[in-house]
């Protein structure tokens, strides 16, 4: 049994002279424009993550090209503006459709994406420190990053415990239910670790810095060990039950996220260990960054090849577009920052070239997915859950049962398997 993320049902049709006709115009697939707010899930924040990581990856590349910094700054501004806009829209969703919003946690698929808002906050926060400082000044950038990192870390620690708890106590999990999205609620602490290390030099010297760095190491462990468990489960599921349903195949790329982000985090720890830890621990952090980072990046690149092969296989049979396609962006971006950090640490040209190739892959994926999201979002298609006819009244029941075989997956925005 497996459920899918909300994607579109068919385009809205209207009867004219006995013949159906497609409605034209903005949000034409919705019965009314206000239905944009009805089924807006936390998975939408993956678009902020995917946009923000493009900026952050560009800012950390181990080489400089004319216009690259300006491009990164513009993309960061876009990600920040989209975060503000999406947060406002999501607030309306919670206000107008509170029951549907709460019920997302009962959907064994949608619940996983509660990790996305936390990572979106921290991705934009890191970009503010790395890039936004050029516009708003260092002091304002540091203050903004503290706020975004604090909010994202608090939410991420909640999701890292809350969602696994729901999976263990309430969600109906079938033997073939594992998919890449299971990593989403447990990756935020790793993002907290990597981005928190950037703030260590701006914390008060002494116990404040030490506490922050040790906390980042602890969050590194929370996410790393949970991710290893889930990646093992995903590998076993795909070997036993074979590849994921087409719409879920992009989520196989999420495996790259905790791998690349952990390498980035280890590198960031090493950069600040010297101002926080005594010897030999400061040198040990530097050694760990290299001896952990290279093998982990190696496995990440091997998984990238597997995920790409699975995606191409699915594409030949027809790969439907959905918000799962944003899985092609942020995870690859973490591999860019990982390769860039290792290149700076070792001076290896091979790693510099790897970072460049991975960035081109990230940029191509982001442009493709962003364009498709704009097109289908403008039609209103992405705001409709599969299985819900276009034009469904806004006061439709907030919960529907989910029990669907893998061979015919469908999407539902919520699940009434058990009450929240």
C-alpha cells in the first residue's frame, strides 16, 4: 500500500453546446481562485529549498566566473521572496482549511514533507549570510540567519522525532511503502548542523561557541544515523519490491541530501573547530572532514548513478510531473557544496571539476523543474490532489481513506486512517 503526493487531476472541462471545453486562463483548472489555499501541503517548501541551494552552491564553488556572484545573489533574493510569499499563502491555508492542514500529518506520504519548511528556512538563512550580506550588511545578515536558523532548527528537531513517532504508532505502513521521502523529516538536523557551523564565529566566545558547535555535532549524529537506517530500508524495499511508482521515482534522489549535507557539515565544523575546540580535537575535526567526506561523497556519486538510471527507466515509460520533481534539486546541491568543500580542503582538481559538473546538473534540473512548476501552477494543476475532480467544492470533506495497491498509486491530500 502506498500513497502519492498531490499532483493534478485532469484539466477542468466545461460543457458548451454538448461538448466539453478546456477552460483557459490563470488557475483555470480550479473551480475558484481561492481553492489555491485548500490543499497546500508542506511539500511546496521543497521549491524554496531547491531554489535556495542553487544560490548557496554557486556561492561556494571553488572557482569564480564573471557574473556568477551576481547570479547567486539574484537567486538567493528569489528564494527569500518565495519563502515569504509561500509562508503567507500557507498561513491562509491553515486559517481557512485548518482541518485539512492538520490532517496532512495523518497521511503517511505527506507527513514526511513536514521536514521541508524547516530546511527551507535554514537554506534561505545560510544564503542570507553568504550572499545577502552584500545587500543588507553583515550585521543584518547575521541577525536574520540567527532567526531563520533558530526557527528551522526548532521545527526540524520536532519533525525528526514527531514523524517517526507517527510512523511507529499511527500510520499504516505496508512492506513496500518505503520511499525517498522518508528521509525528509530526519534530514533537517543535518541542515541545522551544516548551517549552524557558519554561525559559530558570530556566537559569543567561550561557552556559547562551544555549546553551538557541540550541538551541531549532536544534530549531525541525529540525522546521520537515522538516515543510514532509512537508506537501508529503501534499498531493501527497491531490491525486494523493485522500483518505485513513477511519480515517486524522483524521491530516490533525496538519498543524496543527507550524504552531501553531512560532508558539507563535517567540512564546516573543521573550519570553525580551531576557534572553539582545544587540541587535539581541532586537528581531529580537520582529519574527520577529509576521511569521512571523501568516502561518503563517493557513495553519494554511486547513488546518483543509480537514481539517474531509475529515472531514465521511468521516463521511457512516462514520468508524470509533480512536486516530487524538486527532489532533483536540493539533494544534488548538497553534493555540489560537499565537493566544493573537499576541493578547498585538498586542492584536488578532480574535486573542483566534480563540483562544476554537479553544479551544471543542479542548474539544469532547477531551470527545468522551476519552469514546469510555474506552468502547471499557473494553470492551478499543482493545487489539485489526484483523484479529486477539478472544481471540487472547497467545503468537501477534509479526510478520505487511503488504501491503494502499488500498481495503481493515487494521491490524496489527507488520510483518515486515524485521528491526529
